[in-house]
């Protein structure tokens, strides 16, 4: 609710990430004069079809951050059951406890002011490794993931290559 | 650390403190101390820390703001309420002590990294304690003392009776008083142990009891010769003669706060726990450091409060009272947060400062609070330009037809309202009407619709224009009004009960009049009544009564005007 508080907190998170960010994750504001729009890079987790890919995404923070979660959107093509076709990530940690669009999430998994960018990105990384088929954001991907794992892996690899600009 | 080529923003980032600052120093473990003293919501050091019922500590302002949104602890999600919050004095003092010591600590911790880099001899043993202790300014200032690190090594530091100096004047907080014992190291160690049990507050002249037969009274803790104890107790613990060693309070009875006040002007930020028990919202903490005697504000059940009452409440508090009810609610909540956090504070700010904070909040929240940062490429202007034609249509629509047809519609709808309350139909038809009106405003001016529908009585029900149909002939107008007046639900015989119709559903009304306010000159009676109706509709209570009364007044006008237009049609 307080813009100043949000700014300060984002600055702190940015600094912490600059000093020490978890493996496979890089994040920071697009422009340091506006701390409410970040971009981040997520490395595809090992031993998954995403391995080897580096996936860019944007994070948009609300003015009352950290009371409300940011929105995350992949800016590359993404084929994943929990990522909408426009790239928006659908994951419980990004949903505030008030709104539950899918009516399935446990409140304990959802957003709380003590979560952070780092935790979001780690969750997204593990989401890449283990899709949650209970909440299909991309129905096609969910179906293929469930019925034809080989086809799924093929398409994901194509995605990863595309994200690296190898097409 | 301050390279000249850094931008202002980068410099700002460096200035921000963070637990990770310790990672590169010789004391990386202090990082966890640092982060333990920070609020998990704002990631800054606790500012007026308070504890929830589930024993998690946050800044007062942070947790209050969070609880306005959701009454749960952000850490464990246990139910938490504002009135359960209790101040955490220990955390506050720890933070104050650590923040004061931090720059020095950091300096020393970094120095030692460099020292180690350039020196050949290892200093493994001294890593933790040496650097840390030297950081306390209080210890540094003890006069006539050699570097501690050296002494420690000689005396085997870490033993509980380690003879550390701590004269009262140098002490900053209670935190450091754990290291007690004002005796020089020449004292025998057995005596030092006695002192360590003591809650010593730095009496320079205190001498430990000589070991020769002096014992403490079990009641008043005075020292005396062993054989005197019985008679001392029997006579009701009088003060022992000055010849006997100085009176001394010991153990739990000794008032820590009392004695600590006496030295170095230090007053505890919090009253003793015994005085802190009863802290209901109505009964504020006995806060000696809070000279203004501030009282916390209560929460408001906004649903039970009318907008006007809320507005005057805000005026009463001396905060801005403009805006919609929603804005007023949000503003009150923000003020509540700021104010109550300020009440908790040991060093409360003036109301003026709080108002300043509130006005900066207001400036940011002109747009709704829930609004997220906008999508790239969005501008308000761009939107209004790209949809200009639509808005123009709506405006034109709203201006032109309202003067004449209004009364006729009112008549029809009034009759219906009195006759049948079919809410489902009301919304569906009225929204259909609005859609139709928006889609083709130029081809079908309202006046035309009225005339056609009046001419063709049996228009199919699904026709959008049906809603405008008065559904009665002129001869029945009077009868219709009479029925409306007396609220008798008997329709005029020759016609079926007409489809119930209210001119606007709630949403449509607000859209019409909020988005396109009508200039008062263009619309006469219609606009006036519509604005009133909007107000009435919004206050759901007493809808029927007020609405009915209003309708009745309108009808009298409508009867003449509408009658004229309908007869013209016929």
C-alpha cells in the first residue's frame, strides 16, 4: 500500500540478488529508475527437457508489494502445462490468498508478504521440472504432458532451442 | 565502495544494508544475526517491533498494514488480529544496539579481512570473538586498557568469569550488561564468580562480602554475620548497621529497571513485564517515553456506516474526506495503520508528519489501490482516443433523448414496479435495452422508439424496443397511475401484465452518470431525477420507499407531458 515501502523492499531484494542469487537464476530491474518492472532469466532445470535452455521472463510488481504478489510472464515461447499461451505463469505462490481462481490451492502455498523474488523464481524453476496437472493453464500442454510424454519432451526441447535463438 | 562512475541508483543500492553484507567479511555468521533483527515484510531492521499472538515479530506498521488486508500471520498463517499485537521490547533494544554497533562491526570485520590478506601470521583463534568484541564502542572507550584480544588470549577468554570491564558509563544497552563484574583481574576468581551471579549495575564502591562468616538474610538479602541472622529476622529485617557490609539487593527482587535508570541516564524503552499485562486497544500501553499519551484508533465496520457518517468521521480526525466511499475506507485504514503504529512507537511522530505520510499515500492512490502496474504501451489518453467515437455516442445518447420520453417511460415503469417485482426480467431487459441503445444510437433515437412502440402495441417480447413500450393506451394512463399510487397489484384488464422494467440496472446507471455526467442545462427534470435515483439505488436500504415516493412525484409531471406525447402518437 505504501509506494515508498515497496520501493525500499524491492531495492533490498535487488541488492541481495546482486550479491548472491541462487544457481540458475538471474533477476533485476529492467531500468534501475523503475524498480517495479523486472526481468529475469531462468535456466532450465537439469534432467528435464528444459535442460540447456535459458528462459527470459518479466516480473511486474504492484504498488502495494509485498502485500500483493507480482505477475510473472515469460517473454519467450513456452510450452508448459502451467504457463498460459501468452507466457503468464500460473503458480500458487503468485496468487494472493484472497483470490483463488482455480479453487484448489492450499492457502499455505500462496503468496504472503514474506515471500520474495528469489522464492518465486525457485518455485518457477521447480514448476518447470514438475508441472502441476491439477491446474492446467495451457490445456494442450497439459494433455500432451499427461498422455504422450515423448511428444511433450520433443516440444519442450524445441521451445528451449527457440529461447536460445537456435532456430 | 564509492566508485565515481556509479549512477545515483547504483549508489543507492550500495547504501542499502542487507544481511548479505557480512558474507564477504571475516564474520559471515553475523549475517544471520543481522537477518534475525529484520522484519520479514519490509526486510529492514525492526521499526517499533510488535509480536503477533503466534509469537512472530514484525514492524508495527508492516504487520498492521498486512492485517488490514488479511487477518493472518504472514509467516505461519495463523489467525492474527490487530488487538493481539504486543510490543516486543527486547527486539527493539537488540535492534538499537546492533544498528549502533553495525558500522564499527563492519569496519572491523572488513579490516580484519584485509589484515589477514596482508599479514603472514594466521589469527584463526581470534576470528569470532576478537573482531566482534572490539566492535562494541562501549568496550573500546574503557580507559587505560590494552587491546582486549591480547588479554583474552592470556586469560582464556570465554570462561564465564572472564574479567571484562563494564563500567556503567560505557554501557549502551541491557544487552551488554550480561558481561558483568567490575573488579579488576587481581581479584581471586572465586569472588568473581560470586559477582557474576549478581545483577551488577556498576556500583564502583561495592565490595563483595568477605568470606569470613558473612551470610545473606534469606528475606531481605542483607549481609551480616551468620550469628546475627536469627535475631535480624525476628526483629523484622531492620537495616543493618553501617558497620556491616553495605546493603545489597539480590536476585529477582532487585529492580533492574530501577537501578539501570540511575546510571548513565538510560531509561528502558519498555516498562517491566509486570506492568505490561493489560494492553487492550482502549487501554494503551503505559509508555513513559510517549509523552503525548496517544490512544489507538478503533477499526470501523464500514458496512455498518453510511458514506456521510464516514466522511464526517474522517473530518473529525482531521484527515482529508474527499473521494468515494471506497477511497474513504482505504484512507481510514491507512490512517489507522500509521496512527496505531505511531502509538506503539517509543518516539512518536507528530500528527503533522503522519499527515504528510498520508498525503503521499493519497497521491499514489488516486488510482484504485488494487491496480497493478500497467501493461506496457497503455496510456489513458490512447485509450480515450481509440474509443472516442464510442464515448461520443454515449454522450450524445445521454444528452438528447432524455427530456421528452422520460415521463412516458416513468409512467410505464412505475406501473410495472407497483404491479410486479420480477427482478430477473428487470435486469435482463434493461441491460438489453442499454446494449441496443449503445449499439445503434443514431439510427434509433429514443423519441422514435417511443412513438413506434406506442403505435404497435403487440410488439414481440424479444424486441429490444419492447422495454420502452408504455403498454397502455391513453385512457388507461390515469388508471395506471392510480394503481401505482395505491400499490394494488391488479393490472388494467385489457392488457397482460407488462414486462417489468426498470430503466437501468445498478451498473448501467452508474456507468451512464459517472462516465458521462450530463450538463445540467441540457437535461431538465430527467437528469435531476436520475441523479437522485442513482443515489437512491446506491443506498440499497429504503429503496422501495424513497423510490416509490419519487416516482409518484415524477408521475404527476409525467402524466401531463407523457400524455401529450402519447396522444400525439395515437
